[in-house]
């Protein structure tokens, strides 16, 4: 792998991770809006369908984010290793510490899991109290 290919792969992984993260935020936002307006109106069957679908989609996005970040971490470590061994001449690259990429992976996975848990909490809160606050 040449330096250009390594940097191109790195930027492609970063773009992919950002795309999945934005997709996750979109799904969470839609679920929160739905929860606010409709959680207290759903019957038990629709409740199960909505929660199962949200769990599947959120789980898929969280797992995809983890897998892409894992590959990104290994690619970053490879590039740093090649730079340190002299195989790559990238004077401008590698100024971030090696632990930064794995730490970012942990933070992103924790934030997505926290978002999922928060969504579920809000959904059940709205299911119990939503009709009282909305006046419907």
C-alpha cells in the first residue's frame, strides 16, 4: 500500500464512520419525535413493532459504527507504524497520539449506546406521561 492509498483509505473510513454516525442521529431524532407525539397512543402490538424495529435499526447502526471504527483504528496504527519505520514519508501526518483513534471509537460507541438507552427511557416516559402533558 502506497502512502496515497493509505491516506485515501483513511479518509474513506473516516467518511464512512461519519455517515453511519449521522444516520444514527437521524434515526434517534425521528424516534424521539415519534415518542413525543405518539408513544401514549400506540396499542401493545404497535408498541412491540416500533420498539423491535428501532432496536434492530439502532443495533445495526451501532454495530456498523463499531466495525468501521475498528478497521479505522487498525489502519491508523498501520500508517503510524509505516511512518515510524521510514516506509512512509508523511511529515504532516501522525501528530495525533496513537491512543486517540481507539479512544474515539469507545466514545462513539458509548454515545450511541447512551442515545439508545435515553430514547427507550424517553419513549416509556412519554407513554406514561405524554397524554397528561399534551392535553390529548
